[in-house]
């Protein structure tokens, strides 16, 4: 099934939000959600600022939303910025292996499972 960027993004964020539990403080959780939500914007400056913050934190929880934005965002500049960010957060070859031969929803599930709701390293 072919889901829209916004449908996939909402579904992915629901999954991530359900697993926050005790790994992030309330403030960290709110900041993370704000930064990740910026990835949906068409404003390249806002997306770049959000990506810079997520990369600086090396927060692997951000890999799934950045990957989805890299694959589905309507703006090619945003997609390229997301690819560059993925390369800085983790090994792009590993991310490619995890998502290989999967549709968008399966890729999100695999990335969340790998980098996990409950893992923070």
C-alpha cells in the first residue's frame, strides 16, 4: 500500500511516542517531538536547524523520522539534507541493509525496532 508522507509520519510518531517511557525526561521528549515535527516543514532553514540539533545529539531515535523524510518529503533539498544527517548519526550502509526490500511502513517498523523506542545509546 502506498501511504502519504504525512500518514506515515503520524503513524511513526505514534509508535515512537508510545515507547518513550522513562528514557527521556519530559523536557527532552517535548524538544525531540518539536525537532522531529520540523522535518515536515517546507522551510529548508527550519529543517536544517532541526537536523543540526538531532545530529549534534546523535539521538538514534531520530533515525526513523529522518529516514522517512529523506525518502518521502516533497522537497528534494530537504531529502538531501536528511540523507546527509543520516550519514552523521549512524552508518548509512547499516540503515540501507535494515530497510532493504521493505516498503515505507516496513522500513519505519524495522528502524524503530533497531534503534528502538526503548534504546538510547
